[in-house]
C-alpha cells in the first residue's frame, strides 16, 4: 500500500507569514528582458568585455572587428543591439563610432542577478 510522505516541520500557515509577493511591473520586465536578450549572445558579451577593458573605457568599432574575426557590418549590428538595450553608448567621431559602457545599466542587471530578497523573520508560533 502506498503511504503519503511524512508531514514537513512547517505548517501551511508558514507560507502566509511571507506577506504578499509583488512581481516587477510590466515596463520593468520588458526593460530587463531586452537587456538579458542582448546579453544572451556570446559575440555581444565579448564586445562588452572588450569595450569595458579598453583604454579609457571606450573602443572604436574599427578596433573591435579583427579580434573577433567578424566584418564591420556584423559587429555594427551587434553594437546596435547593445546600444538599443541601453548597455553601451555611441559617440560618432568623424567616420568612426566609439562605444562605451553605460555602468548604471550593467549594475542594474548585476543587482537583479546577484541580490537575494530580504530575509523576513520566521514565525515563532508553533
């Protein structure tokens, strides 16, 4: 005969001690989704790393093609995606575009991925 597993040490009331859970708003979800989608591509991660580690924290598109073995049009396409996601900014200087990281945007993603929710005290009622 099958037996039900033993009851856990926590009661159903423990679940309600959490208080209401509030999801992100729809605008925030869309913004974060766009950022994460942009970051989901290995080439774009490489580009971000190269820009971040460039002297002065900025890089010309002309310097980003050879290390990746990609054409300028392919690199420009990836940079446009990163720019539209707000992860990098673009500064046109003569015929070339220079890119730099937008630190606040990367910090926001890092916070979302690394932070844990605040701990609530557990009920002492038994």
